[in-house]
C-alpha cells in the first residue's frame, strides 16, 4: 500500500496571507520550507497528495481552480513527481493530514475544550 501524506494547499503550501479572495485567486508566495519538506517526503518514497477544498465539485469553478493550482505550483517550482503526486479534494487514506485548520483528536473532552476556545475567542 502506498504511504501517503495529505497536505492542505491554502495556508500550508500557499501562504494565503489575505485568506480567501472573491476572485478565488492564488495570489501569494509559497510558505517557506514547503517545497523542501514536500521534496523530502517524495524522495523518501512517500506519496504526497495536495488536498484542497478549492476542488470541491460543489463549486462551479472547480475545474478552473485545478488549472490555477497547477499553474501556481509550476510557477513556484513545485514539480509533479518531485514535490507532489496529485491535487485532489478527495480525502485519501494517509499517514497524516497536514492542515492549518486541523484539530488533533485524542478524545472528545480535549476536543470540546479546543472547540469551545475556538468558538469563544474567535479569530477563525
Ligand atoms: Mg488551509
């Protein structure tokens, strides 16, 4: 079985400093270290999937988004087979999911605390 790492795009690979823009543009530079980390995983024989909600088929522009992401990756020197293997919105079976919005689950008491703080302190 292929051993995969699933890596979120916005906020993990693409710096996304201004969040989502109405145009859906990918406007920012890569996050420092992303290229090297992804190449390192691939060179160790892991599969790297870029997992992004930009390709949610509910969005009319999902096919356009895929083109924008592929173009951005190429312009920023991320190569298929060297830094990643696929760009998808389908959650793959993976060793780990690397995501700036993730909450690491250990148990519901701990998770409820995290969610309570998130909801009450805002900033999301
Ligand atoms: Mg993100």
